[in-house]
């Protein structure tokens, strides 16, 4: 079980300090938005490159952008350990995943809430992670969509015993993470739940504890 807090809900003026507040995080989730694929504009490659110098924690890049085929490799080149692109935006997803792996990054593929799991069925064996959006992409702090849970279970079945992470992104909190873990997710993006907590690192630990308990009770982890 991995908790990857999203800095979308952090203080952008103090990103280095914000990351330092969550030493228990398994990775730092960085949402890159271009105001085209999604209706929001966040940070990009120069900021990620600066953050790479500021922390040794794994950087988990989530590209919500048009033309990831062109831009995604740059994030691997500056040292991001995981780069996820959307299946809805990639023109040659298998080729892109292989290029990310060649550059030393884990390759991930993401699905929007309305995208069927069949869209990644032929990609699963070529990636290291599948990300399922549990809110409409573009803004943090949205309400979790329970309707995606059957998709999580379907992707978990699709993955089988392969060493592929299954990540949930959107509305993950102490109120929702157990349902996600029971459905088969093992990696969780939490933004507002972490950075709006009085003690962000304690929240990271609490989220992981809840996910592990739920998965063990359901038998979705060994």
C-alpha cells in the first residue's frame, strides 16, 4: 500500500517545505495540467526539475495534457521515477510507455471516470501502473465518485499477479480509502486530505494504515 500525496493542494509558494512535511509519503504526486486536456493550468517541467533537486522522494508525475507523446519523455529525463499519461490523449501509448521505461522511469496510464477499462486492456502488460480517476480531472478537492469502484475491481482482475500498481486519484480520504483498497487499489493519491490536515504526515500514516487493514480484511493483498 502506497500513499502518494498530491501537491496540487499544497502551498505553491513553499513547495519544498510542503514536501518536507510528509516524510512518510511513498512518492510525491505532481499534477501537470495544460488548460487544454483539462480546464486548469498548473506547473510544468521547470518546476518538476527544481523539485527533483529539492527532494530524494520518488516523483510521481501525472500528465493531464494534450500530446503526452511529445512532452512525457522530458519528465523522465529530468529524473522523475514515474510518469503517467492519459490513454485518452496519447497517440501511440505502447511506444510512449516503452520510451519512458527506456529513460528509466516507470510508465503509467490513466483513465478518466467515463473511460471504459477496455481502453487499457491491450496496454496493461506494457505499463507499470494503471491510474483510475475517481473525480473528473482538472481540480482538487472534488467529491469521490463511487461509480468507479467496479472499474478498479475490473482492472485488478486484468492485472492479475503482474507487478503493476493500481492507483486511485481523486477524493481519497479516510472516508473513502477503505472502499478503494477493498476494490483492489494499492496506490492512493490524496491531496486535500493530507495538506489540509493539522499534521500532514500523520494523515499519510493514517491513510496507509486504513488501506492496509481494509485490503487485509478483504483479502486483496497477500
